[in-house]
C-alpha cells in the first residue's frame, strides 16, 4: 500500500510539475487550481519527509531526491494508465474486420503486446496485421487496404484519414562504440567515416536529407541501406555513422554494446509517430487504440530510452491527442 499521505493525485501533480516547472502549467494539465497544486506537492513532500523540488529556481527544478522519485513515480503511473487504457479498448466485440499496419520500428515486444490486448476483445473479428515502412502503410491507407496504421507522420492532411498523434521521436547520431571520446565533439568524425543512409524510398530518409540541407551538410552518398537492423549492424562494425531515432536504436538491442548514441552535433529535429484511421470508422475505436499505443510506447520505449540517455528527456515523449 502507499505510504500514508502519498496519493495517486499527488503523484500525478508531481509528475506534471516536474515536466513543466510551473505551477500554472501543472494546474492546467491536471485540471486543479494553482493553490490545490501547491497543496498536493506540500502534502507529498511532508509524507516523504524530503524536498522534491527546488523552489528557488525558475522554472522550478527537481532536487536529486526528486529526480530519483520521479523515475519510480512515473513508472507506477504509466502502469496504471496502461491498465486503464487496455480496459478501455475492450469494447471491440462489435467489430467483424480490422486490418492494421505498424511501422517496423515497433516490430518487437510492443507489437505483440498490442496484438494481445486487441485480440482479447476482438472475439468476433477477422484481424490482419502487417509491419512495413511508413510510406507503404500510408499508401495502403490511401487505397483503403488498411483500416488503421501506426506510422511516422508526413505532416500532410490525407483525404478521408484522421490522424491521432502518439509520440515525438527525435533524431540522434549513432557511431561505432568508443569512436567519440567522452565529452568529445561528434562533428570531428563526420568527415572521417562515411554516412550510412536509409534507402531513399523511405520517409525517414527524406526527412533526414531535408534537414541536412537545412543545416548545410552534404556528406558523400556512398551507402544506402534498406532496413534499420542492417544499418545499425553496419555502424556496429565500424563502417560508418548514421542518423536515426531512439525508436530505431532501441529496436536494435543486440548491437547496443558496439554502438554509441549522441545528441545531434547540429540543429535538432524530430519526427512524429501517429495512428492514422479511415474516417469511416467510429471515432471511439481508433481513439481508444491510440491511447493504448501511447501507454505501450511510453512504458516499452520512452521511459527506458530516457533512463538510458537522460539528454533525451523532453524531446523523446508522448504526444497528447
């Protein structure tokens, strides 16, 4: 049981305040008044007999104890939200058919977890799932061969398709392990090794190339790799460096000992991951599926990713609907 004085509401307020550093924003997020937010934090700190927030700084910052407690509190809240969202998707017994595509970035523990959750309620449904690159899923939604798709967003409005934002996935630099000294400048290696690019037909490739033009970088085009596992494998063998995202990096777990991840040594940018659904679907079904996806992504990818690379905090995150 929770320690006396520690409430779920208090944990939610603490999480919101830690994210924004502002009582006003935490109040807006939680739907409480500002005095109520302040009281919840006082109650929580009293119950724990420790200061979680440094009020002398603006915006407010977490104390060391606050940072340690936030990691545990966020994990608890994520599990509770995941359980709640999984229950919310249970009312799918009326469906007779559902075809869904998921980008292959999620072709690991997350996809089976989603399928298991859906299968428990799709008792009368013919269910079809494919994993594919973003551009193929988007094309399938356009021609109505898929009902829903989890994909990287292009930002364009697609006729007859509704978009439900899921997560922000920032781009990062990956290099062979140990190539960049601790505290060193990753830019120094960009000219020493070739860039390993995604195949130009892929959406992620177009997004990366557009940003390279914006920051006026033009690495020689020597390698184009069609799959993320192959690209990460080549980085692990010291063949070159690459620009990818935390989702793609975390998927390639077997190579993690042989590669390093860094913030981009130039202007940051990110992609958005969304659930797309045909507008002929009742809004509650894709909305519930999207909510379940957010909780799964947060638990399976975002929290482990930020714990491994704290510099991702605030950029690698869940997006509200």
